[in-house]
């Protein structure tokens, strides 16, 4: 099946007008799994083909590109050796493939953007080399003397590079071959680059055309994160009481103890800093209680039964335990819409326990749903989803939108950002009750996705239960808008997409989301759990065979010799132990990473010991007069000595003190404070950086 799919993939590619790569990279356990998919346009009919599911030893952009090179090379070799290719007189090499590749679709991770740049470089290099190879072939017939001169110069440079004529003469033909191959590749690239440079700008653009676009759903997901972060910052900067702290069990105990004993040590500060609060924390808690990823935990079945009479259907709580698009906004909507009933449900859980006590997580959720600031954040998440992203998702991945090209989505995203700006200017359009409010409040004037949730927010707002929702909403939208600007940079004016024409974008037809790739990863995870002995290679072949319609292709194109060839090649693949080799590579890479980490740890320990030994031989100077005579390196050592004594917790890093004078000022204050402690005086906290940089500081 796998080899038959290879034939079909290459047959499709050979006759295609263009192709576009889509790639999404995710972690799976300790493996880095990359799902690769190629979209090809054929006589205006766009088809999606699965290339493979494969793992790589690491997630670097270079490794990802190397994986693509190997995959394309294997596909090309398999196709060339097939009776079908020979019978049809078809070939497809890497050069042909790269000429047809016009785009890459991925998430917005930096490694994916770097992979895109590496693809661009590889594509340009291969195309230039192909121009040079074609010129060399023509020169064999048209200008052999000129070619001989070029080869003579290149050979002379090669001999000089490897160490001279004596070493070259000592090498046999087999040893020389890699050097000769590299020389010819370099010559072809040099000649081809000159040809490319002489091309008209229009032709350069055509051969280099290679788009990149980021998944629309990842844009939406990150906009919520950006908005939530901006809203959290707004609480910090305002004088308004923020959402209630929702510390975990251990940190809550530390904070409670601190209240009793009025503690303020580092452990208490750390417990406070790592504890979170707000709407997203509340939805995470609710998801863990009402729809836990482990169906043996939580209250999911009881939740469904309890809310049956209110919702009318057995409906699970949004899955916030996994990374799901819009799950936190949907969870916020549920909590706001059925707030009274969720408080009743938590009480129902308490009364059904033997000790009639909620556990710590349930107590935290009860606390959050009774807190006005947290409810404000839940309302903001709901309003954002209802006014902005629900309509956006419908427009990019709703029914009937399957044929959209993400490269055509620039105007839509500009319109979306303008809509968010309009709400920032006038948030009342979503907050004031109006039966026709959706016409201006909802993106593209769509109906509210959940009018009942909006009505619940209006009711709470009118009752004065959400006094700060307007300011919080504006802060959220500003953060979301900034995120949309960042994550739609591929559409910016003057960029490749913005300056392209419809025909160019058509060559790189790509779906608006990476849903196909995300789904393929999910399928692999499910299969690996249900069939632990299934290898990723076999899964890849099965997925490609089913999704690519390989059986229909075989029925139409194959003859007896094709089936015989496939069986022979399949036996070779099975006998090659490719899965064992892959597993060995993964294990070897893991050992290498561990060895590097161990060496790094040993180096750190050694340097730390050397540093400790060095400072053990330096005496702390408490005489300010003696301090004035020290050179700058000695002043730095004195600062480090004070830091090691740990009397002061906020001594600036040496790199933050820009001059010797600043370092002297800090040391002088440190000596004074140390002497005061010795006398038993109370020493208040100070800002050493302010002291160091103060102008006109009194010595």
C-alpha cells in the first residue's frame, strides 16, 4: 500500500500545475513528529495528498529541512524505478519538485519561519544549479573549448584546496570522485547564479515564488492569549482590586501561614508569584473538574446529568484540559450563562460527599465564580468570542469554506482588525442591550452565536455586578489587536502576498487552517494508544493509502508488472529494518543529549568550585578609604563577595552597573548597611540601582 501510494503521489506531482507544502510540527511524548502534506493544483482542481508522518530526532529547522530532502529523494527514487514511470516515460527529480513548490503553510513558531527561509534558500540554490547544469550540457556541444577552460580552472582550484598536486596524484579515482562531484556542483551553481542574475525581474519572481502563511486558527488562539495577558496587566496597573488569587493547595497553605505569622520570606513571595488568577485560570479549573482528560477523574458524568434539565441535552463541558481552539472562551460562556446553576452544582457536589467538603480545586472554582473581578474576565472572554472570533472562525473554516485559499485572506484580516478597533473606540456597542446590536457589534454583522450568554452579561452589567467590564474589555481588545497585528505579518503591505496577483496565489493554493495536519497527528496518537505495536511508518502508509484514494489509482493505472514490482519492493523495505534504524537513531540522539547535559553540568560544577575557591581567598573590605583606592576589577570582586554573603537580596548585577563610580556608590551603601546591622539597627529596603544612577549623589 505504501509503495503504491508513492507511485500515485509522484504521478500527481508530475502532472500538477503547482504544489504547496503544508507542515505542522508538534511534540508527541519525547518524539518530534512532523506531519507532511502536499497540496497540488490540477486543471483548477485542488487536491490534498498526504506525503508522510515521520519523526525526527530534534525539532531544529535544519533537521526538518533534511527530513524533507530525504523524503523527496526517496519518493523520486521509488517512482523512477517503477514500471509505471518507465511505461509512461515520466521522471521527477528534486529539481522538478522544487520548481513546482510554491508555498508553505504552518503554525507561527519561530522554527517554522526559519524552516521556510531554509526552504527558500534551498529552492533558489537548486534552481540556480539546474540553470548551470543545463548550460554545461549546452557548452559540451556549442563551446567545448570554453567549457574545457572552465573545468581546468576549477580543477586547479580544487587541487590547490586539497593540498597540492602531489596529494592529488596520490589519490585513486574512487577517492577523487567526491571532490570532483563537489567541484561540478560548485561550477554549476556559479554558472547558474550568473544566468539567474541576468533574468528579468518578472522571471526571477516567477522562479523564486514561495509563499508562507500561518494557520488561521493559531492566529485566533494567540489573540486570546494576547488579550488575556493585556487584561491581566491592566489589573496590575490600575488601583482596582484584581481577580481573587487561586493558589494551588501547597501554595495556599504557605500563604495562609504567612497571614498568621505575618511572614514575608522568599518562600511566601514565591508562592504568591507563581499562583495565578483570572478568567482563564477559572476556566482551566472548571475544565479539570467538569471534563477531565482522564475520564476516571472529575465530575463529567454527574455534570452532564445535572445540567440535562437546564440545557436540554447531554452536553459535556468545553475541553480546556487539552489544547483546543476557543475552548477557554467557550468555557467562559458556559460559566457566565449558567452561573447560578454552576454555583448550585458545586454545592450539590459538596453535599454528596461523605465529609460534605469540597476539595481544594472545587473550592477555588467556587471562590472564582463568586468573585466580581473574575466574573468580569469571564464576561470579557465571552464578549470577545461572540463579537469577534466566532464569526471569524465561521468565515475561515465554516461549512462551504473548504476551498478558500489562505493567501486570499489578507483583506479579511484587515477588516477583522478594523472591527476590533471600532469596539475599542466604542465598547458600548457590545455592552448595551439592543435587539439589533449584532449588526454593529458582531464581525460582519452576523447574529450572536449565543444570545443567551450575551443576555446574561447584559443583565449582570445592568445590575452593576460588572463595574469594570468596560475598561477590562478595552484592555483585552488592545492586547488582542496587537497580537493580530503580529500574527498577520505575512499580509502586510508591500510583502510577497500583498504584491502578488491572483494567478500567483492560485499556484500555491493552501487551506486556511492546518486542521488536516492537526487531525493527522490526533489520528496517530489514537492509533498508537489502541495499537501499541503499530509503527509510525505503517501508520503513515495506511493514512496515505486511505486519504489519497490510492486504491482507485491502482485500479485505473496498474498492470500485473506494477503489482509484482510493489511486492518485491515492499519485501525489501520490510527486510531493511527501517523502523529499528529509526528507533536506534532516536535512542542514540537521546544518549547524546544526555551526555551533553552531563558535560555541561560537570563544567558548571567545576566553574562554580573554582569561583568559590577564588573568592574564599579575597577579604571583604569594610574600610571606605581603602575601597576608594581599589581598581575596577577589585570593586567587582567586592560586589560579588557581598552578594555571596546573602545579607542583601537585591544587589544589582555587575552588568547593570555601567561605571566604576556606580559600583563604588553601591559598595559604600552596602558597607554602611552591614555596619548598621552589626550595631543592631533596623535596615530598610533600598533600590541600589537608583542609588547608583542618581545624579548629584552625595558621597
